[in-house]
């Protein structure tokens, strides 16, 4: 049984703990086609249930609750246990915030307050009685499910994938019947800049009255952030290249295609009736691999925006005729938020210079490493340096590993930090360093500026255009480690661990 699940389903099942709920008797009501449901009920860990085709009291017997099922579906082996446990804990209406579709390869994670009718839900006997009293058809599962959502006094939404449709996700699953709709297409759901910027956009869109649905590949860390922000998330491996779920865009009032990687989807939607905001966050480096997918012409419904001139110039390198408007992303005031503060202990009483981002050639970790090595030994020992990021290219990783091995007391590497740890880093560091050879608008530098921390950035970053030299940071030229080293050496001053004070002092001297 377990081996018949997809990889995605097995991963979800592994997260679900065993619950002993055998003292709770449940009814399962599925009056329509139910062959798949019957098959999956044979594998339920919770065995105290009755499949019934009637909701008459005599047919339900002593069932404490009834699972209402509006269509044929599979239930994960833990489903009835999880539903029964929530009922036992006092809930009168229990849903799951995640369901599988299309033979288990698509997963839908509902946002909090999801208003659409679920495929199945458990209701208590008391709630069922009240729903039947108001229903036109007291045995119609769709009507009863709708009323249950309305009349429930104690709703529990389980953060688990428990149901498996024999079809793919449709508009009815992700949106309510009323309200404005935004469909966001993201090439990644990880903790890199472009998805994090989208997370910040969700509350803004919701404040404008939109229901927000995000389509992306498997979760890489940001999916819980989208859910917390109020978006519904659909995950499917390969969705960037596969059109199977793009049709959901046609049911929206606005589509946001994030990054140039969504070029195929934009091309498919060009000329459609739905307006599309194509938001470019991309560096020059990615265009040789995707230029052939970018349409030569765009329909009137497509509007191109970029996070700055660097990202616009990257697109213009292959499509110079495109009209691209600026749309600089915004981030919340993280410094004003309440978050768990962690003492990261990398500074060691010294000024801390940090860089965050995936280890790849365009991010320039090797330049930063060379600059540190060029510092006079007595100067280098007066500061600490932290590299944060996942290794994408061996050369960059090797440069960092070699440096940390040679300077273990004040050069450190960590693969990833949680969001609260990142915020703690921004609060504790002295200065952010972005040595990128090609970077439209690095979010970690923006986050540092939110915390009032200056930055040393390459001229080949979009952020360079926002830096006021000597006030909130420095810009160095030519991707030259020597020039970066000069900026670092200037910032590392005996007895002075606050670069901001040094910047202020220098600005006064200039005046």
C-alpha cells in the first residue's frame, strides 16, 4: 500500500504521527461514485468507521461524526485517524489544508480562512443536525459542506495532505465563488530573493481585496511563509514548463508571472483576456538559457516590469524593443517586527561583515574571499566574516572552504539560516557585502538597509544605483578584489566596531 504512493505522498505521510483513535466511531458518507474511496478505506489505520449511503439517524448509529465526501477520492491511510483526533479534541468541523491531485503529483495547500467548498470534511453529529435543518436537500453533501463551513463553532484545519483526487486541481478548489482573484506563478518556492519578495507582496494584494493563489514547484522553504501571509499554494514539480495548471490563470482577475523563467507561461497567456504582470528579477547570466522561450511580441494584456535598471537591461540584451517599467520590490519593516532574537556568536566582539546568497559565479563569493586575503593580517584579524548560502557551484564553495580553513577564528560559513536567524544577523552584523558580478537587486542587502546597516556592493548590482556613497554604503568597480579590499580595510578601524558611526564621521569631514 505504502509503496503505491508517489514520492510526494510518501514525504507527506512520513510527517504524520500515529494516533490511537479507535474509541471514536465515524460515519463516512459518499452517495456518489465512490470506488476509489472504498479502496482507500481498506487501508485506514483508524478502523472504527461505517461507510453509509444515508444520513438518517438510524443509518449512522452511534457515530460521533460523519465524513462528508462530495466526490470520489482516495484517503491517505492516516486520514480517518487525523479527523477523529480533531473531533475528539472538541472540533465540530474538520478540514485538511492540503489535498493531492492528478495521481498524487500535485498538492494544494489552503490558506487560512479558505472559503471554497472542500472535497471532504468531518462534521460532528450536532453540526450535521443543524446543517440538515437548514438544507434544502438534507442529504446533499455539497450543500451540507457549504453549510458546515458557515455554521461551525469550532473549525480545525489540519496542516496535512489527507485526500487524493483522481483529477487535477481546478478553480473551484482554490477560490471562493466571489471576490477578486490573483494567480501568481513562481519558478521557485525557496528562500531566495524572488520568492521572498512575492511573500511580501501577498499581504498587499490581500489588502486590495484579492484572493491570492500561488503556483510553484516543490516547497524549498518559503511555502509556509506564503500560507502565513494568506495565500493558497499549489505545488507541482515541473510546473514552470508544464501547462497542465496554467489554465487556472484564465479564472483569475490578474496574473503575476515572477521572473523571466516564466517565459513559456507568459507566451501561452499572451493575447488572453486576463491581464498579466510579468515581473523581472533576473540577472544577465540566465538569459542565454531561456532567450529562445521569450516571445518576440507580447499581447496587449502583458505588462513588463523590472526591479531596477539592471534587470531591465538584462531583458533588453535579448529583446531591446520591449517596454519595461520600473517596479522596485518592497519588504516589510523587519526591524520593527517582533521576532525571536538569536545570538549568532560570529562577531566575537569584532565588526562582522556578512554576505548571503547561493554560491555561484555570478554571486562573486570568490571575489569576497580574495579581498579578505588581500587585507593586511593585522587588519583582517580585527574583523569577522560570515558566508551564508547553499553551494551551487564547486569553485565558489572551494574558495570559501579554503578561507575558513586558513582563518578558522574569524571567517565562518553556514549553509542556511531561518528567517528569524537572518533577521538576527541583520541586527547583529556591522556591514553587508555583496560582491556579485551580476545581481539585479539582492534582497539581503535591502534587508540590511532596513536594519540601518550599510553595505559594500559591486557596481554590477541593481542596489548600486540606490547607494549614496559614504552615507549608507560603498560601491566598488570592475569586480576587483583589490578595490573591495580597500573598502573593507577602510571600514575596519581599531577600536571602532560601528561602520555607521564611521560613515557619519566621514560625511561630516567632507562637509
